[in-house]
C-alpha cells in the first residue's frame, strides 16, 4: 500500500477573462494595451481548446513587446494555466512555457522559478514524474539565494516526484533538505508536513522506530498549530504503519481518528481513501460485514463528489473483498475494471497485475476461450513494466 505524502494545495488569484464571446468583446473594448488584448484572447482560446489559434496569438504577443514592462503578460497566462490544468493540460502547459519565455525576456528570475515550479506541479498531477523532477530542479536553481520559502516548497514537490517514481533514496535527500529549511524558517506548517514525510520514507525503508518517531513528532507539531489537515494525514499514515505490521486494532484506532479529522475539514478525497483503508483492515480481520460497510461509504463519496481518480483503488479493494467472499464472478468483473482504470492513470504495473488476476479467475471458471486482445496487451505491459522497474 502506497503511503500518503503531504502536498499543500496551490491557490492563485483568478484572472477575470471572458467566459463567452460577448464578455470577451466587452472586456476588449475597455482594454487599451495591445498586449493585454492578445493575452485575453489567448486566455479565451485556451478555454475553448483552440490550440492552433493559441500558437498564432503567442507569436503576435511576442512581437508586441513595447508595453510588456507595463503589462505583465506572463501573469495572465500563468493564472489562466492554473484554471485550465485539471481538464486542458496541453493548453496549460503551452501557456506556462510561453509565460516562462516572457518572464525570461523581462529578466524576472524569481518569476521564471515560480513558473518552473508550476510546470513541476502540472507534470506531477499528470503522473509524469520524470518531467516533474526536471522542472522542479530548474525551479530550485532559480530559488537558491533568492527565496528560501519557494526553495522549501520546491524541495517538497521534487521529493514527491522522486517518491512516486520509486526513487526512495533521492526522495529522502530532498525531504531532508525541506525539513532543514522548515526548521531554519521556523515554519511550523511545513515542519509538521516534512516530519510526516520523513516518517513515510523511514516507514517504506522498514525503519519502524524512526518512522514512528517522525510520525509522532509530526502529530505533536500539527496539534500545536491546530492544523487538522496535516494531523489527519499523519494519523492515516500511522494507521497504515500499524496495518502493515498486523497491529490491526491500533490501525483501526488511527484510521478512525483520521476519519473524524477529514470529516471536520470536508476533505472528501482523503476521507474516501481512509474508508478504503478501514475496509481493508476489517477484511484482514475477516470481518466482512464491517469491511463492506466502509466500502459502501467510500463508493458513495466517490460518486457524490466525482472522485474518479480513486476508482482504481476502489475496484482493487472490491477485488480483495470478493476474493475473500469466494465470489469469482465479481472478482472477474472488478479485476478488469481495476486494470482498465489503472491504465488511464498510467500505472502500468498495477494494470498488468489486475489483467493477470482477470485472466486467472477466468481460467478458474473454466472459460474455453480467453480474450486474445488482453493476452496480447499483457505482453506489451510486461515489457513496459520491466523497463519501469529497471529505471
């Protein structure tokens, strides 16, 4: 089970650009700067997905440099990119790259660093962790001797990219850097965050005593500053810590503390994940009714709050539940769903595992003909998974 790392949500001001053609015309009529007009049109075009038009407009904007010092075009594109990056990542990336060029032309090194940091965030959200590391390290170079706080935030996100890409040793190095910076800046919020993340790293490396030490320190700092979010995350990881060591009663207790905190902050994503953890723990205790109760709670949250990215984990949990319940038909159904959902988020090795689970359970049902398309897909997945493991 992958332990949760903590990453603070990014909030940036909204740029009031046009949401439809009439609003766009009205806004342009009251805008005197040529560069501002180009920026507004680019923002609108990205909103409707007109990438070809964007490229032409970016070229025009580059030529209109006479008033760039009076109108920060890179800020327009930066803010619009943030708004778009959940559902139009290509447009967001295009805008951020244009913003980096503009900020570089205007000799704004700190702004260039901030934009590289956002590129790192964008790639992390898209599970492109190698690219995320690349942009994060670029950002760190700009923040050295310019902004210790931004360097702290960048070390945090770079270490996350290393962690989720399976490079635990490099992740540890950057979490340690972030921890030192948090101490130097006397930043209690980031301090509790990095203490928790160091607990995760030691936990993954099997250093139980050190993991427990950092988790407990993280909870102490989070409780002192009354940060329910960090406290909840740490209790969730403590639950996982006890769960993996078969201390299941302690695990349930920690998960329940996390549940209360997530509920109090309306953190539905982590609450759903926590329900999945409680369900898995009850399943390990062979308590199927309680396990099913929390699986249903998780499913309700996923549907109500459109948490589609949690569905692969939920289908995985259902496979485990129905396997213990000896319901092979349901195992077949949810193995296939889990595999397909893992494919959508580029988790190749997990997808391969559940395609195999699907095939094996079909064989248990004595199906005469196995699906040839999935058998062929598995050959490719195995090769890709082997390459990812080597890297």
